């Protein structure tokens, strides 16, 4: 932002320390909530969970052969399109209806329009025929845009991907019905 304002950055101003504490403390609730809902959606969609587990193991053969979980570094440095797709999944339409500018939308968090379809974020690579993650397949404004966007976006997405990957690596998520 300093460059855009044609000034030297001031690394010792109060706002920097406030932002740091917000980054380290305030963001943890949203990440934890996102992981919890991600686990719920993976539980409700065992086919997506199975595909993610298979892709994780194929993408981390060394860890699999050594009978261990992949490290955070291995997960962060490996392209796993289905993991990216699960993290980015969100709906882009409302019941196939065109919503006019300025319309208020309430209670959109349930129903078929919210079902997990992470494949919408995957495209076939024309050269290799394999799936690749396409971040432009749908809108994603969870972190805002522009110079005021959340600077913790990269950290939050890495944290989310690593947690979901390790949970799916170790556990099969299933619904337990009480009798």
C-alpha cells in the first residue's frame, strides 16, 4: 500500500502490530469453522471424500510407501487439484434464478443449491488429460479484493488444505446414526 501511496513503508506503526495480532488470533475462528463445515460436507459426500483420499495418496507416494502421513511441506509443495477444488467449492447461482442488482438474499445456506460439487473447479488439461484446478471457475470473495483484501488469505488456505488433507488421510468420515 505504501508504494501505491508513493511513500516509504512504516513497519513500526501501530496498525502493523494490530494487523499481525488479527492475523494470528482473529483469523483462527474462521479457519476452524471452515474446517468443521468442510468435514461435514466431506461426510455428506463420501464419493468426494474417497476421491480426495485417493488423490492425496497418489500425490504423496513417498509418504504412503513409508507408512506415514505427508508433511505440511509435502502437502504445500504438491499440486492436488481435488484438494484445491474441495477448498474452493461454493455455489454461483440461486435456484437457477437471475437475481437483480440490489436484491437482498436471505437464508441461502441450505437446500440443493448448496450441495458440494467440487468437480466444478476442475478442468481437463488438454495436453495430459489429467484434472487441473482452475481458480477462475467460479467467484470466490471470502477474503475480499484489492488493497484491503485479507492479507492472511494464503496462510488461511494453506492451513485449511493441510488440516483437511491430514484428516482425510487418517480417517474415513462417516455419519453415525443413533438408535
